[in-house]
């Protein structure tokens, strides 16, 4: 009964005109962000953080807006994948394999609508998984002491590269860089300034939001300035959309695929660091092995569109589970959402459900509402979203830069923070050129202080005995998963990348 009572109270919070309007705005902007190649959900949420703070929204309303952007971007990533064969973000790569061939056959509208339905099913089931699993994880989290939390944070860093990364050394370097940035400021135990170089503005440490907007949003602007892709003349955009509603037979034949891949995707999302990329790849690969008896996957099979879309949207919902219940993000975008919660003085973790039930259940109710909005929006507005792909970057990027500067200055009122944001933007641009992932940097900056405090607390409680870090079965289990999660992608990632490259080559040869 508590579950239904909490869900009812959540809908009471979400079903206000302001929150409904924010959900609609977030879904619309998120879909556009997802449709634009290269932006993706992490960048989309990071770019719009300043908007949430500039509007003076409370914690619940801010999260409703930003999670709607998150879900909208997951939906939107499929638009450029299907129409242009250009994935809007990494999880949408697998959608290209069958979505683009469908578009070439004149079934672009059917592919877009089917992918929207699959996205809805995956996200809807994942939200129920969040409701049922997160409270159970909270009970488990109460067994955690300082040593276990330190091991849990180590697990988050170790698995953050995921199977999408073939270079774990670069992921480790990025995490270390983030942890180093977290050390900037006054030491909480000794009161001694660290890495401040005499700059008074740095005594409070680096603001996560400034780091996030600089690394994600501004670096995107610098990448554009470097390449100056000012034209938007894509011949592929002339692909005919065709009918917007897929035949009933096509929908019913893909329902089992959607259900199976939603389950797989949700499990992938719950694993810290795995995220939607793994959910999408596993869903497509498993479904191909299971049902592709005639070898039609890769040639425009509707099941090949439904599988990755249900999988990656379910993974997006699954990634919220460890973020809310344990305070450990399950993906890059949930790392950004974690920063928003911390900046609003809300600490995710076991006590979140007790101390801030309005935030949790209002957010969960908003996920249901946002999903319905996205389903209703995506089918009739396909024509509009396809035109978004034609916006020249020379118009889009100045808008991104303006929103970043105005938003950050509106939050802090400090010109020094703008200089720090520019420094992070340049650093993000350089890291991208070196193919170093940005998410571990953000995670290190976010969790570094908490990780350090738990380490010091654990060692102090046991009178300076460092073996206390592996003194309990739970801590040993977490360390074992962390080591396996760091080493396995080195081998698995190469196989995954090789398969993706091979399928891309096969697709280009068939064209």
C-alpha cells in the first residue's frame, strides 16, 4: 500500500500546470538535442542546467525538466540515425543498422514511429523497475559503512569506461584528473588550502556545474570553431518520410522483441558505468541471435529497429536506480543529474527516500507523464524534428555559448566562474581531441570529496589500519566486481568495436 500511496502523492506533485509545462518543454528540447548529431543526452542536460537555475525552479521542478530532457534526448537520437545514418549519440549507433535501410526503402516514417513506440515501452517498463528495485537497494545500502562506500565509489570509477571504451588507461587518467580537481579547496580536516595557488576564489573548491557546462557545452562550441562545419547540405535529408503510422502487423510482430530487450536494457542500465550504449548493443545482438533466422537484420528488419531503441531507453531508466538509491550514477547523464541534486543541497542515497520523498516520487510520476508526452509528440511531429537536422551549426553553436554564459553567471554572479568555465571548455576540447572520455572527469570532481571523507573515516575508525577497506564480505565483493569491471572491457570492448566497425562496413557496401 505504501507504494501506491507514494505514487499517488508523486502524481499530485507532477500534475501541476508548472510541472506539466516543464515536462513538455523538456521533452521537446530533449528530442531536438538528441536529434542533432553529436550532442546526445549528457550534453543536452548539461546545456540546459543553466536554464533550470535561471528560472529559479525548486529541486523537484528542476529534476522534472532535466529528466524530461534526458528521456527526450534518448528518443531523439534515433531521428538522425534513421534519416541520415548518423547516430545522434552512441546508444543510437545500433539503430542505424536497420533504421537507415528502412528509410531507403521509403519506410522512414514507419521506422521513426516504430522506434518511438519501442522507446516508450522500454522507458515505461524501466520506470516500473525503478519503482520496485530502488527501495530494495535502499535497504541494502543501510548495510554500507565508510569502507563499503569507498569500495562502491571505486567500483563506479572502475566500470565507468564500460564496453564502449577500448582504452581503459584513458578512462583511468580521466578519473584521476577528476579526483585531482576535487582536491582543490580547503582541506575539511586540517583547514589547509590545497591546489588553490593563492587564489581566494578557489578556497570553496570548483563548482561542479561550472565544470559540467564547460566540459560538455563549451567544448562542443570549440570543436565547431575548429572544424567550421557551416553547411547543412545533407543529401540524405531528402529521404522521404512516407506514412507515419506503421501497420498493426508490424507493431504486434515486434512486441515480444520490445519486452525482451527492455528487460536486458534495464539490467545493463542498473550496472554502474554500463549505461545505454551497452543496453543498446546487447539488446540488438541477443535479439539477432534469437530471432534472425532468415538473416534479415541489417537489411531493414523492423525488429532490428525496435530492439536497440527499447534496450537503450530501458537502460536510461535503469541508470537512475543506483543514482537515486546509492548516490552512484549509472551513466554519464545521471552523473550530470547527480551534480544538479548536490547543487540543490539534496544528497542522493539511502536517506533520499525518507528525507525527500516529494523529489523522488514527483520525479517518478513525471517520468510516466513525460513518456506519454514523448509518444504523443514524436509520431505527429516527425516532420518538424526532421527539419531540425537542417539547422546550421553556425546558428546553433552561438546559442549554446550564450545559454552557457548567461546561465552560469545567473547562478553564481561571479566573473571568475566564467573564466573557470572557459578553462574547462578548452580542457574538454583538448581531451576530446585526445579521445579521453569526459564523464570520469565529472564523476571524479563530483565524488572526490565524499570518497576521500569515507576513506579517512574508515581508516580512523580502525585506528589507522588500512586493511579495514577489505574487512567485510560486502567490501570484498565490491572490490572484486570493480577489478573485473575494469579489466573485462579491455577485452570485450575490442570485440564490440570490431563488430560495430564490421557492420558499418557491411552497411556501406550494401548501399
